[in-house]
C-alpha cells in the first residue's frame, strides 16, 4: 500500500472489505453499513496506533478532511439521485485510507471504471432485452441499476495497493 504504517493485517482487512462491498453491491445493489463502519473503525485504530508510535498525524488529518469533502459532495449527488447512499459512504470511507493528494486520482479512476461498468451494463441489457424500435429508431435502455460500488472498490484496490499510478 502507499504508506509504510500499514501492516499485512490492515492490508488484508481493507482489501477484504472492499471486495465484500463490491460483491454485495453487484448481487443486491446495497453496500451494508457494517462494511463502511469497519473501514472507518480500522482507520481510527490506525490513527491511534500512529499517535502512540509518534508518527506524524497531519497527513491523516488531511485524509480525513478529504473524506469529509467527498462525503459532502456525495451527499449532494445522493440528494440529486445520482449516487446511492451506500456508494457515497463507501467513497468517503475509502478516501480516509488515501493520502489526501490521491483523492482526486481515486475519484477520477472511480469515474472511469464507473463509465466502463455503465457501458458493459448497457451492452448486456441490449443483448438480453433488445430495444424496441419506434418511429425515431431504437429507444434507449432505461431503468437500469448500476452497482457503482464495484467501480469504487476497484478503484480503491488499484490505488491503495499501488497497482496503478497517475
């Protein structure tokens, strides 16, 4: 992962929680609160360990501020119906684990993966249920639900574990 404070146990737990969020959202279109709360509690535990070890806490404070900004922006998106509540909470909880400077990279990658997920979902829907031809041609596929937690978790795993660099 991107910071030396991480132990293998933290890395495994974060990866497992992100995968669980993706699987749950894919299967049920929900991200359970216990997953988000677990990410937050683990981050608080990491904060406590860092404080006891005498590590610099300012980077973690900036990560917390970035997470609050993402939560505020996500609340706006949720209010408009652009994102689900679980997606917003997962976005913010994942940003906690990033150095604040990587939040924009993370959100950009979420958007890119989300766009790819949307394209795949639309193509699959058209193959399974072809559009009905109307006077102007074919109608767009409407009413599709998108498990955006898959894109969020994927971007989190790629960035947190240095699998992709911007």
